């Protein structure tokens, strides 16, 4: 149901409860044609304030409305507002209204409502499939059900309308009384020529946009619908379209939506945007359009070399096309081309030139050995040539000097690249990616003007030495040095390489995995901004005590450091410690922090000498005790987890079952008042002796049989998993604590639903993979009283470290009866509290 229709329904339902009522319709259209005075006159007449008398002018009407409305209990509907001034001059102000009065405003622009400080906002939703089908039948057949031979066609038109009431009504009215042959003809025509009456209405909001906002809308409609906003915003920035304010405006006007970090628009709005671009020229002349997105049009223009100055953007997604025969000179006439994205790496096209006005160039699998010698990249802001055949960017040095505006240079996976300039001097550069350029052995010197570089990716290269001028990268935040071949780097050379980094005070992410490091220098404390330190696959036996001085360190990973025997005292802000395959690790320091708002997450697997687990359990209970205040943002959501060697589920988990599912029937009265969270414990092991590419175990939180989606780091997630690269060759315990706030907002209402007997079913369902097996699981709903009991009964370990204790090794079980366990996987267990 549309906004205006919904307002009319509400008006008819409640208007008899007020002294006077007025429905001021089509405000935008009437104001454009006749001015607002006519609407003010109607309002005054409807409310019996003034009948059959003309108001002198707008200001006089405002005075009369302001002074008369406060004495009546009125209902006022102001329909289709597009300017703040319209609301102000029609009485939509809190201090103008009498007691009990209500004002309902319909608009395409949510920003107007927030500016006016309305008491509540309801966003009209598109119709469900059932509602849309019902409305379409009423319009097309004047009855609720279609004739049998029209059913399939009816569903096709309903799908096309996408739940938009306007489109359903227009299409239904056009088709009413026509034959199935005519219906098929209309459907075929719609696929190429959208219904003009629908587009004209949709275009009203577009026409009211600022020029840059219109450009953003058209770019999304043509190129970027259903794309991640982190991908879109930098591209729009390159085009100087001010995307942050522009996207906010488009969202406020309901022209685009932001869900799960994706920007998307209704199919008909996308069609409207593309139709605007198509109408820039005759159908058979795509070269005269501002944007090209269809392969047929792009192929036509580039093959026949018919490009023109009209073309500003070309985006060709991956289609698997092989051997396109494009004219080598085809870009020579596109002087205004700013955006060029070609994701198809099978194109065998060797361009002789590129437009000098390009701002964003992304050509995946670029076929040539170098960029055209005539290309002068003065305006280029981002250059992406991932997995291309490039050997050197230019055959001459001069173009490097022209890259004054370049912010991103991404040459990832260019395995033939072997030549770089002697010195980098790109003053605007922020991101340099040479990942997996395996023939790169040396990195150029960095000029003194390179202080803006934030991210430097040298992983997968053959670089063994960094230039002393790396100190010029004063703003460097992230550095990845994971080598292409770990054996190519000696321990001595890597020690020198590491020492050259200690002046980078802004560095907050450092990846030194597989760098053949036998020790980590004490001076690493100089990198006081570090937040993430990745040291996987090295040969050191200990970490320096100075690591405790890294007060900003939040993440530490030491996977497959097989010589590591112990951890030193870790920084107070550490939030995540990962150590998979640390086979020599014997002790972990006590990490309990009574005065801190959070405890660190520990994921330690295949640490065969680390068998004591009471310290881990104490740490888990400490988190639960702090949970009434909410979990720390360090956890990336309202959840906390850890993994460690062990096989027994603590008795505290009141509901335990063999197999992969446990459910509890909890009284609604308990959950309503005192429920804080859910604690989960899973005993599992891996069934594979090799590293795998997906988590061995993951589970779903269920309420009344429905899966709850969680709020993930990158948007919505449907399950909880350990790690994509973890292997647990012996028995391990996985502890997880979840708060209701971790549930996706749209699913959260299910947490408060119960059955006829006042109970709610809460449970977990564990999904085994081919590489993991669950022995048993435990579950406990945590109430306020449980927190009080934990505060009174749990005693923190008095030792300085988590160390092995006698008897646990004997209790470890490698589950030789795997086949028996597999037969239990499908069991379902429900326990009533």
C-alpha cells in the first residue's frame, strides 16, 4: 500500500474522533502549479476556521492558521511534501496544535521529517507477493483470482512490479480486458521499453536531486546496484561526486537502501535510471550515451571505434568472454571518459591508447606488457591492474612523474612484473599493493614526499630487504611482508629488515608471517601504535617481555610457531590471541583483568603440551560476570568465544546432550525479566590431518525452531564458526557466550515469542562438516541470579600461568569410535526447565 493510500485509510478510520479534519493532497504538485496559498485556503475552510472568504496572502494565512489551530482538536493530513517550508506554512508545528491533535505527513524525503522533529516515522513497505498478486488481480480482472490461462502471465507481471503498488495498479489497468496474446506482447515490450507512466512518477524524486546526487544515482543504477558501499564510495570519490552526503540524501529520499552493508535500489528505480541514460540518444547509437554497461553496446563501440566525448563511464563485468576483437584505437575519441572497469580477463585486446582524463582505471587481467606510451595519467586517482600481463607500467620514466593525484596503486598478482622505477615519488599515494608479484626482488626508494602512504602490501614477493628510506613513510599504518618463498629469506636478513621498521611510529598492523624469524627484537616496543601483530610460521621460542609495552595491541597471532614455549605478560588491551599448531606451547599467562571491561578471546588448537583448562574456564566465567554491562566493542559484536584443548564440558552447563543439538524449554516469565545471555559449550575434534579451508564446526542459535541471524563484522551472518583454517587433531572445547543484542534486529522479536503454555524453546544446532565431529554439547541460559552465584562461587586461579594438571591427559579421548558418533549426529534433544 502506497503512502497516500495508507494515509487515506487512516484518515477514514479515525477522522470521527476529532473536532475538525483536513486532507491536504498533492502538496508538491499544487505548489508547483498554483502556489501554497490555495492549499492554505483549503485548510482553513476544511477546519471551519474561515468559510467562503479569501485570504489576503500567504503570511496572513500563516497567522490565521497559527492562532486558530491551537483551540481545536484537529486531524491534519499533509500529503506529498517536498519542502520544509510547506509543512511550516500548513500548520505542521508542535506548538501550533491544540491538545489531542494529530498531523500525518507523507513525503519521499525522510530528512524533512527528522528536521521537523516529528514524533515518529513509518516507512511504507513494498507489498508482499501475496498482497501484490491480490491487488493485481483486482485491477486486471476485477476479481481476486485470475483465469487459469492467465495465471503464469499474472505472476510474471507481479514479479516485474516488485511489490510497488503504483506499478501494479498501472499494469493491471493497462491489461484489463486484453487477450493473453496482448499480455505477452506487453510483457516483451516492458523488457525493452519500461512503462512510461510508471517511470514518470518514479522520476519525480530524481528530478529534485542536486546534480551530483543525480550522477550518483545514475552510476548506481547503471553500474553498482547491490554492491558493497566500501567498494562504491572510493569510486564515486574519484569522480568528485561527494558520495557521503550524496548517498545519505538518496537514502533519505528512499531512492536507494543500505542493508547488510550493500547499497541497492528497487528494480524499477534501476530501470528508470537506465532509461534516463538510454534517452540521451537514439537506440542504435550507444556511443552517444554517458554510460555503457551492456556487453553488446560496449563491444559495438570498441569494435567499430565509434566512441565519442559523450561517454563518461564504461563498466564491463566478468562474462567469460574470449578473444574480443576490439579496435586498438577504440579509446582515442573518448576524451571525457573518467571511469573504466573491465573485469573480464579473457579479452585479447591490446589498447594503443587510453584517455588522459581517466580518474579510475580497473582492468583485471590487462593483456599488454605495459600501458600505452601516449597515456598521460595526470588525472588518475586509482589504478588497479590485478593479475595482468604487465611487465612494467611504462616503457619510459616520465609517466611516473605525472602520478601526482594517484591515491591507490594495485598491482596484485602481476607475476610478470619485474621492473619498477628507481624511486617512488607519488605525493598523494595512500595504498600500494604489490602482493604476489613474485618476480619483484627489490622495492624502490621512497621519496621524502611519501608520508601519506598508509598501507603497503609486499606479501608474496621475493623482497628480502627494505630501503632505509622506508622511514619516509611516516604515516604507514599497515605493512604485510609475508614472503612468496619463506626459504628465500635468511633469519639474519629478516632481522635487519625488521629493525628497519622501528621508526614507523604510526604502524598499527604488521604481518611478518613465515619470515624465518628466530627471535623478535626487544625494540619491537618502539612500534607503540601497533594494534595487530601477525607472527605465524616463525621459529622463535619466546616473545620479548617488551611486548607488554604495546599498549594499543589488540590482536596477536602466532599460528604454527612450533618452537614457541610460552607467552610473556601480554598488553592490557589485548583482545584476541590465536595460536593454532603451537606444539611446544606449555604455558599461557593468567589473563584475568578484574578492573577491565573485557577479557581477551583465546583460540589455541593443537597445542598438545597445553592441557590444563581451569584458567580458560575462569576467564570465560569472568566475561559472563561482566556481561550485564554489555560486552566490550573489542569483541566485534555482543559475543565472546574461545577454543582450547580439552574434552569435558563443565558441570555448570546445566543442559548437556550427546550429538549435535540441544534445546531448552524456558518459561517466558523468566526470560522476560532476568535473562542476560546464552552460554554454549561444544566438545569436538577434526577428522582431517591436513589444513582445511573451512571451519570444522559451526552452529546456529535457534529460537522456537527459527534460526537467528547475528550481527557480523561485515553485516548479517547466519551461523557462528571457529576459524576457516583451524584443525583440532585431538579433543578440544569451544566456549561461546551470546547476548540478545547480537541477534539481527529483524529477528530479535522472535526472542520474545512463546507458545500457548508460556514457554519458549531456545537451542543450538551444530552443523558438522566433513572435517569436524562433535562429541557433545552443553547449553545454559544465563540469568541475573547466575551472575550473583558466579561472583560468590568461582575462585580465580592463584597461579601465575595456565599449566597442565594431573589426570587431564588421561581423560582426553581421540574418539576411535567415529562411526558410532556419526550415528548420533542426527539426534534431537529437548529439555524442559
